[in-house]
């Protein structure tokens, strides 16, 4: 993963509930303000629907709902982090963006397994990043989406190839 040394250890962090989470900046395409979502009937409750992003239709999921946290009303702080996972563009609805931080490999601990079966989000966390006196739970974006739901998301993504230069 050399070449992009300036971004190699960078993470976009966001708040969900009382926790702060981090996503590798390499998988983040952009961060946009919350916009109206078209619901998709009979989809999982965490898949909120679709948005039109400059002519491209992308599915969006609500991170709080995915983590089995109490849903919150969307506000002017609510953002959508647009990421690419498994060649599929997906939007993640988050309460608010915190900051971009640098976390070197030696400051990343393995995710604990302290009998937290009730903490649903732990299965999405691959490590714990130490940032000063705080910690960020580092997410594996592939695990945010259930295996069964990938085919639905890929169908949505395949059906909307817009020839726009990025």
C-alpha cells in the first residue's frame, strides 16, 4: 500500500451513539450533506434506500440502525459518507463527522472480544485506534453489509453506470 504515503494512516472519524468510529480514508470517496432518500420496499431496515448523486443512483445505509443503536432523527449535522466497497459505491448515514486523524499501525490494537456479544457493532470493528487520550473503533466496511444484501446493492450499482469524469 505504498505510493499514497500521505493518506496511508489517515482515517475519517465519525460519531455514532457514544462511540467514535474510523474508516480508512482510501475507501472514502467523499462526504456529502444528508439528502432526501428514496425508500426501497422490502429491504433490510438498515438499508434506508437510494440517493441520486450527480446522476448516479447509490444505496445508503444507516450506521446507527446497522449497529442496533437507537435511531435518531436526521439533522443538519447528519452526513453521508460515500465509500467504495467491493467495487460498489455505498453511502453511510452518520450522525456527524468528527475529524480526519492519523493512526499509525503501532497505535492500532486488535478488536477486543470481552464477552460483548450484545454489542452488535463489535463484529464490524477490526481494530482500536489510539489517538492521544481517546480511542476510535476502526471499521471494516465490508462487514457493514450482510452477505445476502451484497447482491441487491451490486444490482443497484450495476444498473447505473453514468459516464461522468471523476
